[in-house]
């Protein structure tokens, strides 16, 4: 039962960890977010967090050499999926 719960839990990356994985500085990560080339973080109190699965998708897109438009479209898709998931959670509650 505990293993199943761990699999269902989503992991999040803090800003410095996400930037490090991307091979960029934190300021460069902010620039990517402003340019629409990276998802906006999930805010938990004062922390900026990125879901690890979304970060992996974005890094794979950059590594695959996707065009700027393709990356922007991916970011829009990821953020809309995030919003839909949040809306479903609110419906259940």
C-alpha cells in the first residue's frame, strides 16, 4: 500500500534544482518562462516548484531539437493539462 502511494505522489523540483537540470542559471530559467519557453512554476506559499514529470518533458523537447514554436506549443499544452487537472480536483472536493 505504501509503495502504491509513493507512485501516485508527484515529485516537484525547486527553482535551483530545475535550473541545474536544465543546465541554466536561475535567471536564464526566468527568461525562458517570460519567453513562453518554459512552464510557469506552481506556487506553494513562497516557493516556486515545477512538477518533475513536466520538467522531464520540457528537457526532452530541448534535447530533441524542437523548434521554438514547437516548444511554446508544448508549454501551452502542459500548462493547460495542469489547469484541467486542478479543475478536476476542485470538482471532487
